[in-house]
């Protein structure tokens, strides 16, 4: 669990922007974290601590999941595997569709970048409805690996994302919840 000091620093750093990208939405802008290298290091250490000795690879979801995911993988000395939006990876790749509020979307992963039996941490910056993360976990399963952990900088309560991930019987970690 994150220290009260880290939680306080993040609450003071993350900017709340009302009515973005549409009226009625409160956008949590994490980019000010990157202006403070010490705070960024503290976030990475906290996220890595959750997974140390428990995973064989880290997958990051495009694009903000890359910002922390790569550094987590480096801190854990394990491979980092990209999960990208449709059409961004060369073949061979595997894909997984998921439902959005209005329509569907799709994520992809290079085939063979995970090995059967690997324990995988899937990281993204934000857990909201959980659809993208669920699709990412299904990609991991298609490779014969297992999503054993999910980590997020922020979790939004009330959107049922965590419930969607319960099917994977994996640990879920969020530094902040709103």
C-alpha cells in the first residue's frame, strides 16, 4: 500500500480539470508527475514493490500505461510487452475486441512476446470501466501466460472496472482511488 506521504504528494500534483474532454467529466491530469523526477521515481518504486518477485513480465496498455510500465519492468528486471491499439503493430500479432459504451475497440500484442506459463503484471494509468484491461488480460491468456496482477496509478470507484477484472483471480493495486 502506498504511503500517506506519496498519496499526499500525488494529490497535490495531479491536476483536476473540470469539463474535459466533455462537460460533466472531471479529468485527472497525471502529466505534472513527469515534471518531478523524484516523485516519478517514488511512484515507480511503489508500483514495483507491489510486484517484486511475483511476475515474469510486465505488459503496458497504450499509451499512458507505457509511461510507468516500462520503468516498472526495468525496476523488476523483467521484459516489457506493449499492448497497442489496433493497427499499430507489425505481424505477427494477436488481437482482442472489447465493448465500449457506443461500439467496439480492439487491442493487439505481438505474438510470441510472452511465453506460456509466465506470470504477468498488466499496468495502465487508470482503471475506469475495465474493458481495455480485460481485453489485455485476454491477450495474455491467448499467449498461454497468466495475468496475475493489475496495477494502476488511479482507480475510479463506481465504474465497476475492478469487478470486471475479478474473473482473472489476480491481485489489483491502485495507488489512488477517486
